[in-house]
C-alpha cells in the first residue's frame, strides 16, 4: 500500500478549505430567491452598481495622486522632516474608513466642531451656512482616500527607492525636465508596484461596509448585508456577492490585458547605481513639507484629535465602556487568528515546496484569492455552506445540528478570518521561502534530517523575522475588520470595531469616540513596529 504523503495531503486540504466560499458563492447564484430580488432588480440594483463604480473610480484617482505624489517626494528629495514623513504617512492605516467617516461628520456637521471653533473665535453667527457638508458620496470618497492611500504610498515608495540613478541620468541626457522625467521614465518604471497598490485599494473600496453604510450610500456591499440581515434572503445575498466577485476579477483581467508584453526592467550597462536624494531649498522645500504635512494631518492627526477631543469632553463614555474586556477580546481574536494562519500557511508552503505538484500549485493559487473577496461575502458564504452542510449531510446522518458550533462562535470567526487573510500569510511566507535555496534542503537530507526536522530546525528559524512581520500585518487587519466580526461574533462578544460601529449606527458619535480612539492607538503601535520592516532600505 502506497504511503500517504503528509505534506501533500495537508497542503491540499488547507487550500481546498480556503476556496470553499468561492465555490459556495458561485453555486448559490443559481438558487431560488425571494420576491425581494424582483423588487430590487426593478428599483435599486442599478443604483448599487453605479454607486460602487463611482466610488471606486473616485477613490482610485485620489489615492493614486496622493500615494504616488508623497512617495515621490520622500524617495527622491530631502526637505524638512522628510525622514519623519516616510513612516508617519503609513499611520493612516491605523484609521479604518468607518472611523474616518465619524470624524468628518462630527467636524463638519451642523453645530459640530467646526461651528464651535468659529463661534469661539468670531462669536455667535450663522456659520452652518458656510461650513461645507461632508456627507454622501463626497464623505465616503474622502474617508476611503485618506484611509487607503498608504497602500499606494508604500508600494510606490519601495519601487522608487530601488530605481537606479541611471534612469534619472537617462532623463537628463534626453533633455527632460524633472517633471517630464517623472511622467515619462520614473512613473512608467514603477507601474507594477503602483498597480499592485491600486488593486489593494480597489478591493478594500469595494469591500468597505462601515463607511458607506454610515453615509447611507447604497453599494453592492450594503446590498449583500441588507439582503441577508433585513430580508433574510441568503440566496440573493450570494447572487449580489457573485456580481461583486465578477467585478473584482474583471479588474484584474483588464489590468493584465492592458500591460500586454510591456517590460518593466531595464538592461543598463554598469549595473545598479544608487540614486542620491536631491536637497530642496526655499519655496520648493516649503511646498514639499506643506504637502506631506497636510496629508499626514488629514489622514491621521485629524481623526485622532477628533476622537481624543470627544473622549476628553465626554469622560462618562470612557467610564461606561468595559475597556479591558474590549481590549482582551480584540487582541484575543487578532493573536489567535494570526497564529492559526501562520501555522497552516507554513505547512501549506512547505508542502508545496517538497511535493512540487502542479495540481497543488494551481489550488494554492486559487486559494489566495480570498483576500479579493469582501468580508461580508465571506461571512455570508460561510453561513450558506454551514447551513447546507448541516441540513444535507449532518442531519441526514442523524447527528445533532452543528450550526451553533460554527455560526455565532469564535471558531467560526477564526475560520472566516483565516480564509480572508490567508493570502497575506501564504504570500508572506512564500517570499521568505524563495530566499532559502533548495540546496539547503538537500544538504539537510544528506545529513540525516527528516522533512519534519528540516522544517522545524532549519526553515522556521530562518523565517522567524518574516513570521513576526506577518503576524503584525494580520493582527492589524483583524483589529480593523468590521463586517466579518459584526456578522459572525458570539452573542455579547464585542471588539473596539463593533462597539464603535454600533454606537455610530445609533447616532451616538460621542460614544463611538472612545472605542475608535483605542482602536487607532492599538493599530498605531502595530504599524510603528511593522514600519521597521516596511521601511527597510539600503541607504538607511
């Protein structure tokens, strides 16, 4: 009897579990739906699609301009606090779009903080007439832009950082101005990194629930949530989810086709020449500083100060909140899910490495598409699958229902987090594995090491730093995650994210400030630790 390959079987099962929601969404598309589908199709479905498209286009344009602009400044020029801004601008990750939305509304609302400031400075007046109203599509666009531009900033900066001085010299030799060199040479060379950042922004924008729900914008994501929660139509929720999934995958196909056979590497004689940063003086230095400070202020200091102001002004909200419980719940979910993801991603990566099987490689490639699926879709798909499995298989075999084990439980939450963020863990570990030559494994086998011993004694110690970085990134994502936690959490189990959302949905923005503030602070700590890895560069 042929011995079962543990590593192959483990990798296969892990990858298969992760792609189950994708299969579930696809199959559920053909199920019967309620009358709600006919009503929505004739009324709001087109609005859902148009709103999603409009929001996507606006956010992509603004994140591209802000992300690449600031990345270019801190990568190519020296000006006051340029070294500070290269990591400070990443702190925008600490502010989820829904919390940014609370800040905008509170500041610009009638008799809000902007009104209070003007009253204190100029006395009583009709200031509400001149204060701009930041709501609807405009508010959602601003919230997502300043929360998500860091994806483009980080990846663009990484690409700009390692562009050779030869490219810049090429532009000078051709008589290009600095402006023309940027658009004709530097920007095209960084296209893969910029597109990767914009792809992440696109996925996050289409997946966003908290901000669009707060601003009462009907998008495909809110349609999915309302179909299931308000109308109890899981089949139609999956039908809209299929539409959103198709839309996301279409974006990737269009981008790949647009590149055709374009090359983004340069065969330049003389090798890589480290570029030197240009020192700015006078008004150029001032403008660079003002631009970066404005983005830093709007993306991080503005929402942070807003939440801090409310916390100080209404201390009773701080006293009423069970801070320790919320902190423990939030960290518990983040760390538990991170460890589960790391363990199974390590096993899966090593299984792919030692088996080198084509079927397994294809399955692994499909499995990492989970990050492209909005959290609300994954939650609904998970519930759909568990309900089908429970009704079709478990009950037919005469066993007790398993719904309560997976739905409304920590186990269910961890499983869906696993599916959602598997690609982060898998790709992060894979990139670390690519630095370990296969000859290292072969040498270990010659010395008498088994595959398990090679894995535990050689690979894991080598990947230690990468694993720490991945844990930080996954924890950061889980701390910010809202729809999955909101739908699948156990009864009376709250995190900072869900507590802030519930308060805001009840128009208690002052009460939402305290959990929002703690969420920002915890996320900021994770980002500052992670920045050690994100900002690593050869020239210090």
